[in-house]
């Protein structure tokens, strides 16, 4: 997502579940399609699963991803996860989440987009308005997990503001978390 200070799927999907929880593995083709803007050596998100707590609506939708950074795209190996990598991994998980929700028409505030317009405008219309991140313990960048979700959405004068969260963890208690406000420009 571009940092800034500015502000088809043809049918709706019904989430069916035996309980109040729903999950769906994201297909490799859809993941690859969302990651098209990234250089091959910067595609850190390897697989993902969309989950929903059906009682919570949009706030209950989450994207869970498996990541691996074999070689940093911008610096010699530091041996740990850092702020630039947080931002890149956040972007990839957020794009996947929003692309999935747009494709399945799960977020009413984004109904103006369809899958084709999202692909065309994901870099130009989905902008980071603010970002904060913190690092509780060193995270192994070679293998870690991420979780993305939405805290709130509000629409104001042609722009939709989405307050989101993202957490990253590894198997050895490494952790990082952040909050990001997105500004989504109307298509």
C-alpha cells in the first residue's frame, strides 16, 4: 500500500458454517493474483486462511497467513524481522484480506469495487494513512505467522477509512504487532 495523507464479483456470498465460525483456505491462484505487484523475491506471504466469527460481522473477518523471508528485498540479512518487513507483510496480508472480501462482497463500504477494479486499483486507491508497529520479542523472519483484522470502518466524503490490526508471531515466542489506518479512495 502506498503511504499517503489523502484520502466483479457478480454475487454476494453467503457464509455457511455448522457453527458460528467459518474458515476458508485461500487458493494459490488467488494469492498469486493479489501479489502480482510484488517482485518475486518480495512475495513473503506463502499461504493464507480466511476466518470469520459470523456473529461479529466485518470485525469478525480475519486473514491468517504463513510467511517466510528467505532474503530481505532491501538490505543485508539482519537475522530478524524489522519495520520495513512488517510494512511489506502487513500490505500483503491486508491486500489479500480486502481482495477476498471484495470478491465475495463481504464489506458493504467497499461494494463500489469488484474483483477487477480492486486488481487495477489496489496500489493507487488503498493507502496507508497511519501506521504504528511494536516488537515485543525478536521474530524469526524465516518462518512466522500473521493475522490481519478490521477494528472499524467509516465512510467520509468519498473516502473509506478502515482501522486495522496486524499481529505477527513465530514458534519461539517472537512477536510484533501494529495498527494501521487505511484510506480507500472511491473508484
